[in-house]
């Protein structure tokens, strides 16, 4: 993990996380220059390196300021940018009432270097609006907690996402922010950038196994696929829940819904990092897709009471991890299905024995 590589000023944030394998390497580049974003680049060289032209990156024209060397080692690159936070309430009987939008490109972000933990491979990007006339962030903040992994495993805290060494976890946290309505619900808008030849699709997978995330049976994946192939290049994956506590339990669950993936034809407040890496192709040949994730039930009571919301999402390359049925669920299913079957077989055997014993008491007529 490298903070602002080649730059000594902590007034801006750029975190480079690199995972090196025997024949390839993966690059995650997190930044809060403009809207907070992450750039994901997979290369076929274990010695590939990130290069940054800082003076150009911080200029009004950052195209070409960020690149990977050697350039021909790059096999896939994509990006995710978190653009806006919406807040609305159910103002009956008038319908939904939207409040002024929080534009994340206009936030003031703390130095990420203060929270960087090289041992745990974690960091936290925390910010507040540069201008907050309503005072909603006077005692609160919005944060993105970043976690990288060295091996496969499962997060210890709910929602206990399954991860691999090729993935990183991002936790979106809204803490202490005063809601502007009695039943406010929040919506996080994010956009993905794909180079020509790749498209994003939203998948939903349901399972009866909720051992690791009680009462949650749906996993959502935003996958990148080649246009003429069913293989997966990269993904975002999350479970259909958020939580309203720093130490989440099942009863702290907050409803989480994805509101349709659509092509972003409108102007989005993109990150300088994305303009620096994709350059002029960002507007000409890249596909930008937007997705809204809504938090809160019909009444939004959980956040109003606890003033805390956390949502975890996994980002990575290749196929998203898939949970197999755990031994506990297999054992329960075996008992539930096996007991009636065993009783049926035992009953059939007893019936056959009883019938044989009944007819054996009589002598043949002839």
C-alpha cells in the first residue's frame, strides 16, 4: 500500500494498493481528487508499476497523468466513482420529497494517511461537505473504509462477505449525519467506467442458506462482461442489506435495494483520477453506467434512531466469489429430508413383516 507515491503533500489523497502474483499483478488506485473513485487495473506482468505526473493530475486538464508501465502489460482496466448522495422522505400524501443533493465531488476529505494501517491493510477516507448550509454534517461525516486481502476468507463482521486475494472490500459509512426529514431515506449514486468491448450487468442470486448473514437470502453482483462472451472481467458484489450499528447484529439490518442499472448519458461529476487514466477516450469510447443503491425501509426509523449506516461491497477481478452450502445447512437438510424417508422405509419393512407373519399361521389347503 503506497500513499501519494512520488508526492509529499497530504492535502490530496491517492492510495495505491498492488497485489503481485508469480506472473501478473493487480492495481487498485483509490482517490478523493474530485469525486471519490477507485481505478482497477489487471496486468500480465509481476513488475508492472503505477506512474503519476502530479502536476498534470492536479491541473485543470489531467488527461494522461496516470498510467501503468509497461503499457502493453495491461489486460483489463475499469473504474468505479461515487458521485452523489441523495436524501428523500415519504411526505404523505404528496409522495416523495427530495432534499438538496450532496455532491461528493464538493466534499472536503481528511488525509487518508492518518488512518492507513499497513499491517491490517486498511484505510479510511472521511469527509464532509465543503459547504453545509443545512448543518446536517455538523456532528457527522461520510466515510469509505478500504480493506485489501492477502488470502481468501470471510469478513468477521456482518454481512460477512466472502472474499479472495484478488478482491478488496469497501464499506460506505454514514455516521452522525442529521436527517432532514422524520422518515429520511438515503440513496448512494455510483457509476462504473468500462473501456470499449465490455458492458456491465446486474445479477441477483438467491439462496436458502443465510448462516453467515441471517435473514438475508439475496446477493447482488454488478459484473463486467465482454460483449461477445459470457466470461466475467470484474465485479462489485454485495448482500441486500445495510446495518445501523458499529457492531452490527441481525436486528440492526437496514433494507438495501438497487434501483436499476442504466447508461449515464447525462453529465456526472467524474473524478480527476478517471480523466487522468482514461484520457479523452472517457467521453468518446468508454461506457459509463450508473446505479442507485437505496437504504432504508418505508419509514426509515433505524437510521433516525441510531444515526449510523454502513454498507459493504466487494470489488475485484474475474468471477465474484460464490457461497457453497455450509456443512450446517447440509446437515439440517439431511436430517429434515432423511428422517421422513427413514420412517417411510422402516414402516414399509414392518408392514411387510407383519403381513408375512399373518399368513404363516395357516396350513395350505392342498
